[in-house]
C-alpha cells in the first residue's frame, strides 16, 4: 500500500483542475491530486511528475523532450497533461530541428519487426473544433504554447530524419498555440509510421476572422505521414486557424472525419501518394484555396462531404477565393462538394484550375460539367462525365471540343463518345 500511495502522490502543486486533493498524514507537503489518482488508475504517466510545470511561465520545452524520451525508452506508454499552458520558448539542438523531437524507434530504414513503440499524449478536454471565438479558449484545456518567432527551427513537435520512425504517435485533446503568421509547423508527423489524431486545435494569432494575420510563409499546422512512410493514419475532430496551410496530407488517411480549416491560405496540400486518402467530411471556411496539389507524380484524394464557405468580400481581402482546386493534373479521386458565400446563400459555382482527373459532384445532385479539354488524361473504360462543349449530339459518336452542346460523355476504352444529351 505504501508503494501505491507513493506512486499516487504529486510532488508538485495541483493543476488548475486538481483543486480537490487528499493530504497524507506525515507528508503534508505532498498532495494526492485527482490528476495523479486518475492517471495512475488508468496506467498513465502524469506530466507533472516529470518536472513539467504547465503554468504558462516556466519553459517546459526540455522537460517535455525528456519525458517523451523516458517513456519511449521504457517501451512506450501514455502521458497525461493536466489542464494548463505548457510554454515552449526554446528549442532542442541547432538550426533545422524542432522544439521537441519524437524519439526515433528502429533504424529508420523501414518497418521494424522487433521495435514497435506507442506514445500516447492526452490532454484534459477536447477543445472546440468549430466556430469563431473572439476570446481564446484557456480554462480547462491543455495548451502547448510556442513563442518561437524565427525561422531557425522547422516545427514545434516533429519526427526527425527522412526515414520511417517506428514510433506510433496517438495525440488527443490538445491545443497548439503559435504566434501570428508562423513560419514553422505545429505538429510534423511526416516520418511516422502510424498516427492517431483526435480533438486537436491549432491556431496562429487568434480564432476570429477580424484578428487573424495574413500568412506569408509555407508552414502547415498538421503534417501527416507521407508516401512510403505511412502504414495507418486516423484523424478526427480537428481544426486549424490562421495557418498558411491547414493540413499537409500524405497517404493512407482512411477516416478523416470533421476536419476544418478557417482563414488559411490553403486548407489542404496534397503531395504524391501511392495509396489515396479518404476523408468523410472536411470544411474549408474563408480559405483562399481549398485543395492544392504539390504532387510531382500522382495523388489520390476522395472527400465524401466537402463543405466550403467563400469569404465573398466579407473579411480581409486575402481570404477571398482564388480557386477551390489548384492542380496540375496530378490529383485523381472524387469530391462531393457544397459551396456557400459568407453572409449570403449557397451557390453552384465551384472553380478548378486543372483537376482533370477529379470527378467533382455537387451535393445537390449533379456532377460538375467540364470542357472536353479538361476530361481525364488517363481515363478508365466506363467513366461517365458531363461535358459542356461537345461538337456532336449523335449517340455513340466520338466527341471533340469546339461545339456548344452539353452532353454526357462515356469512355469506351478508346474514345470519349456521346452517351446522352
């Protein structure tokens, strides 16, 4: 029993949510906080027991780095961060690294069959992941606040290197707070093998359209495991405010649910992938671009429900739409979209620059028609797409552009022909 009591006792002051505690006879300077009691019952590590303070004043960068390393070296586990603001004002190592770097598991060359470690990071409460807030959420939440303002470091948290890290990162119920117009990423997991993200919020300079500063850099809030690195990726209930790029996707995201980007230059960037991403629901609010391809080869992306709100001149000019899709022909997949104008009404206008291999359909029941020149460059037999400028309406005739006839085109394996009008 004495060893159990020793494990439960906090050696630091209670966190804001741990106002209730038990004083232990003979050790009145040590408090049995609810945080420690709950964490120990669940088999978790309490961040406060690693010397992490969380008062928004003390620099917790080094203590968080050491805690991650200790837990991973011991074979993995869960670390619970009670409600508070965890300040990250320094960086580990020199130029080009992150403030906190995930320990590397395995040799980095491929999937390890002998070393697979999970690090789960838990906050106190799920943060708000929808809506505009003029006052930033503080009380009751777990906040990782970076004060880094220079470009000498790449990320607040990241997996280092270029190979595969056999560390599984499961991060939940946390807020990442960065200065306005950041030129570094919040959470970079490009080289992780597996990630699970739940209830995460990243904001830069606020969560209100009137206060967000125009981003001028190329940093992303969340970067997902990349091509030839990812094995399994899961992301649900996430939100980004004011970042240059909201989500830098990779591959094998199979359950993207309720992901939102507000007041970002680009909501999504999609690089090359071998296995497509599947997002059930994504919302882009007042973003200049919704999806931008940065692939050099090909990339698959499917979104079951893509909700878009155009700034429509209601906010700062940089938030006004450039294109919903900006693609050089690398993207393939399906998008089911719905578009509204801010403070106005829904619209059927959906703009693409490129996107010939994307099949885009309006949630109100029709597929977006395209010009013949914009038909997929690598079609599959049986594909059916409406076109706007067919030179013929004759059933079965081969279609060419240059006309003014809207028809339904089908690819027979050799040519696009008229299937209906």
